[in-house]
C-alpha cells in the first residue's frame, strides 16, 4: 500500500462526527458549492458571523445568497485565492477561496471560508495595512524634501537662541508654536525638534494648511472609510494624524485653517483620537503637535478668524524664527550650505561664491529670507560661467542693494517700518509674479502663502497705488 492509499485509509477511518466538526467550525465558517455554483453546504455559524441563514441558503446558487461573491470564479480556473478582503453580510471579511478536486484532479466544487472571524481584530489589521500604505505613499512624495531639509545653520545670537529653545522643547511633550516671517525655515525648526526628541524614529508628517482645498480638510487630516463620499478610494484612506501616530505632526500655516476645522482640531487635541469620515470606530492617536505660521494669530482672533481656545492650546511653547536681516553674519554659512546642496542636485555649476558677491548677499534686505536666498543661489548656479558665483550672476535687485537701501530710507515717511514693509512686500510680489510669467498659483507657492492671501495683497497694493495717484 502506497502513501496515498494509507492517507485515504486513515481518512475513511475518521468518525463521521469528527469529520463534521472539522468542516463545520465557528472559526472558518465554510461555504461549499458544487461545480454548478449551487450551495451544497453552509456552516450553521453563518447566521451569526455573516448574517446568512444556512438552511435557506443551501440549494440556491451562490450569487443569489452572496451578492458580491467571487467564489464561483474558482470553478473556472481551479486556482485558489487566499486572503482576499470582501464585504459579506455587511461586514468586511478576510476570505480564502479554494477549489475542490476529485482524485483525477478535476474541479468538482469550491469552498470559501473565513481566515479571521473577529471583526474588531480584522478591522484593526486592515487599518494598520491602510496606514502603512498611506505612510509609504506620503514618504515617497516627501522623500526629496526630507533629504533636502537644512539643519539649523549659523552662529549668530538669534539662531543660538532658537537652537537652545528647540533643544529644550524636544525634551518636553508640550505643543509648540513656531512663528516668523515667510521663508525663515519654520519647518526646519520643527524637524530639528522632532529629530532631537524621543520620537525621532517615528514619522514626521507635515501638513500645509494653506494648500488644502476647503472641502478636503477633514478627509486629509482625519481620513475616510471606503465609500464615505463620491470619489473616495475603495480602500479608504488614513488621515495625517493616523500617519503621525507615535511621531510628530506639523501643521504648517495653521493661520489658514478654516474655523470649522479649528473646532475639530481642538477636539482631537483634547481627546487624542480621530474619527474617519464615514467610520464608526474612534481611533486613538499618539502624536506631538507642532504648529507654525507667518501670520499674527492674535490679530486673527480679534478679526474672528481664529479661535482663542485653540490659540492657547497650541501656544504652550513659542519659538520665533529669526529673519536673515537679524543674522547677516550667518548668510555666508547658509549660502555656502545651499550651494553645496544644489551642487549635488544639479551635478554641475560653481562650487564657491566670490567675496564681492558674498558682500552683496550680506547687504541685501532679504524680504523672502532663506527661501529667497535658496532661489537666488539656484538661479546663480545655473547661469554662472566660472567656478565661483560673481556679482554678475546675482539678480539686479541684489546687485543694486545699496541703491535699494537708499530708496527704502528715502521712501515717503522716512523710517516708518509699516511703509517700508509694504513697499518691500509689493516689490517682492511683483518680482515673483514676473519670474513665473504672472502665474498666481506658482507665485503663491514660491511666496509660501495661500492663493487668496496673494489676491488680497495684490488688491491692497493696487488700492494703495491708486490712493497715492489721487493724492
């Protein structure tokens, strides 16, 4: 007697009751169909686990009982499908579908059975898979930006103060508010805090509140379940707070957050949990929040555009990012670092900056701060003909920085800071718009502000110009 005959002999010796217990168990809840797709057996546990009455189901075609079934597909090709996620009986189920073959190897039926029957465990498993998938997609989109993140470079007193505060903040669990002008590197400070904290090996998730359309805020921050709204992914999607679990989430430009979302954010901060759109399960999240803005949140509170309770919640520990004007002695260090970084990206171009060009860089007003400096370095790297960036490679407004300074001082109103800033802002907006051929969306992105904010500034600039002409 060969091994196969021995196996068959042992199988035939099994007690009928034992065979039935093997087939009809509450952990797999099997469903068997014949080669015609008609149900020949269904577990008595089906009613409890799948919401299907087994007695009524037997004798019917599988498609009559399970609307979205694919079990009958196994009959065609005889190939098993293991670990598919299907909706059966209104529940998400992890299913295996296996062909049943006779001794001649012919398909005579198929069996479908569950791999996990605890819905909560199954939901948690799927959520973890979705979360990992979401994190992979996010990091793929952010990998260039993360690799290019600048450290806190500089030796000036303002920057040393920032480093000390950031290091202290990293040792706490307090919510941090980083404020400062556009382009001052608020994200770099936030990343420095994350990397210096015990969460360094966990995700660092950045959310630009100025770039998310109003109707997508909730789904982006808190995620959604399959079918939550028209156009939603069939897999659902984890929100940014879920993706930041265990790590840090940066809400950049938090001053642009709509009022309706501010209330929901406050609840998340208080309860440390999120509810996906269309979901019924509250998901606990562990995160460190860092917020940043270039806007005056106190003024927004007065205007009724920002909640005071949210402001006090996020402004536990404040760090002010210094402008380049406050640390001109650091400009050579930062410029050389940016040039070296660009060299690795572009793979060609100058490797140094001439003394004359560096002197001009140090005397320029830098309304766009480090972001503007990087833009200048990139353009100069492309057009420079020698091994060093020379004054001729710099933009006209920098080459004429002495005249620019005089023009600002001679501006009507003398040293009036408000007027100087308005004039500078106007000039920068005009230059950026010109560099992108008037594309306001690109201009807003370069300036680090929302499109609506850019429109407002353009409108105010035109209004101010008209007033000046009238006077």
